[in-house]
């Protein structure tokens, strides 16, 4: 029983330390599902869609009811008794022969209720402009959501593969540290045996101290990379990336020109186009203020008891509004809208230049990384064998500690450069796919790279 309890306690201690594994594809799905900024962007899309539906309702009639209860100082009376007096005088009729010509048409307290409907038939383009603006807002919200999702792929690639790179660097630095320790132990024995000088022994000791500092720094960097990855994934547990960095032959990827061509239809440019459409809609709306508005209307009294003899039970008709002078406000608003449209057009031209430059920059960086990686494969094998040869020579007393240290440092340098080349390739590819609006292809390329 005691043995069982001890095993159970050990399991409880070990299980929380187990890291959660994530492939890059699963990590990206997690980011898309948990990032608050992306959730907010989705809400913006829903709100813009609702506003678009609201704008469409401007084409439909407006129907409603209204009512009021009123109290006035005195009843409203129509008094025609002076005419009555003239009639009786002219015709010699006794005053008592005719009724009073005074009539009350409105009590001091009265209630009115009315149903009404209006339908715009010409607004000078106001309704069309409002719908165009709502459509542009919706397109802009969709583009912003796509932009954010694409940017999150770039951010995730840097943090996911950055974590992978940091762990590998810990392994490389740890291997270097172990080799340095072994060399230091061998050096101490050889110094004690009188095979090497004190200077050579100090040389391997210095390398060991530097190796320890480099290893500690790598462990700290790995811890920071782990924190950043957990943050973007909204995780509290330790994470182990199981999708390694990769490098593809450039022949298996589209050319620079093909990437740049695709970049001309990215969400960023779609967003700018939406702003241009919105500006044009605003310009049309301002111009519509120069024109009259015509509308049909109809009313129906719902409570006729308090109506006066002058109030109809129902009415239909056509009306119009036309503001002829506003102190130049309409003209200046229209002018401002035109300037804003031109500003957006200029911004788009600049954005196109920036995107094409960005694609070229990352393509060249990816190309350099691929070439560096290819060149390093032979160097890695050579530097490892060279180090082993120097190590054997040191033990045999035919090489110096300085030669061993240089060989070991070169081997480590080749390993680190190899990892960095892979990291640069992956992150540059993610950046290109973001700029060219093709982030959905990243997992495909990753799978190809991991098969190679």
C-alpha cells in the first residue's frame, strides 16, 4: 500500500510537468479560435452586415403610429353670430327664429391618434449613397478580419518556430558544454601527467566557462520563447512544438514575380479599396444635398371622436424638401469629400509600392536562407569530423587545446547557422504569404518541407 501511494504521488508530480504538443497547423487553429483581437474583428463584420441590412431598409416605406393628449387654455369656438345678426336685420326675421351661429369645434382637452406612412421616391442619391457606404464598411470589416488572421500567422510562425529554434539551441549549447567539460577533464589529467602546459589547460578551462555562460543564456532565451508562445496560444501549460523548421528548394515555390502578382489582390489593398468606395459614397451623399427630396405620404386618423370639423379622417399626397442655401456648407463638404477620395487613391499607390518591396525583401531573405542552408550541409559533416579528429589528437598529444577549441567552436557555429537559416526561411515564407494573401498555403509548404 505504501509503495502504491508513493507511485501515485510521483505521478501527480510528473503529469503537470508534461508539455502539451502542438503541430503548427493545430497551433494556428488555436490562435484563430482564441485571439480576442480576431474575435473583436468578427464582431465588427457582424455589425457591418447589420448596418448594411439597415441601409437597405431606406428603400422601403416608413410606417408608424403617433398620438398625443393635449389640454389648451380655452375651447376653440367658431363664432358667426355677426352674420346671423345681418341676416335677421336684412330679412326682418326675429332673432329667436334662427339658432345661434356659434359652434365649439375643439374641447379644452382632446386626444389624437394617427397612423402614417411615407415612401421616398427621389432623394438625389442619398439612399443609394447610404447603401454604398454600408457595403463599403462591410467589405472593409471583412478585409480587416482577413488582414488580422494573416498577421497572426506571421506572429505565430515567429513565436512557434522561435520556440523550436530556442530549444534546439539549448541542445546545441548543451552538447558544446558537455564536450567542453570532457575536454577540461582530459586537460586536467594531461596537465597533471605533464603532457600539456598550464597555458593549454587554462585555455580549455576558459572555453568551459564560456560554454557554461552560453548554455545558461540559451536556457533563459528558451524560457522567454516559451512564454511568448504560451501567450499567443492562450495556454498555461508548457508547450512542445512538434512541427520542425524546414527549408524548401526555391524551384518548388512560385517565382518572385508570381508572388508580387498575387500581392496585388491582398486584404490590405481590399481594405484600402473599401475606404475609397466609402469616400466616393460620402462624396455622392454630399452632392445629393444640392437636389430636392420627393416623397409620398398617407395618414389615417385612429381616434376620430376629438377631431374638429376641419380635420380629415385620412389623407394622401406627395411632398418635397429642398434646402436652397446653407451658407456654403454643402459645397465645402462636397469639396472635402473629393479631397479625401484623392487621398485614399494616393495611399493605395504607396501601399502597392510598399507591398511589392516587402515581397521582394522577404523573397531575397528566403533565397539567402535557402542557399546558406544548402551550403552548410557539407560544412556540418566536415566540422563535426574535424572536431573529433582534433579531440583524438589532443588526447594523443599531437594537437594543442587551442586547435581543439577552434574546431569545436566552428562545429557549434555551423550548427547554429544551420538552425538560423531554417528559421529565416520559414519566417520569410510566412511573411511573403501574408503580403501576397496566400497564408492558407503555409501548411501545405510545411508538410512538403518536413517530407524532404
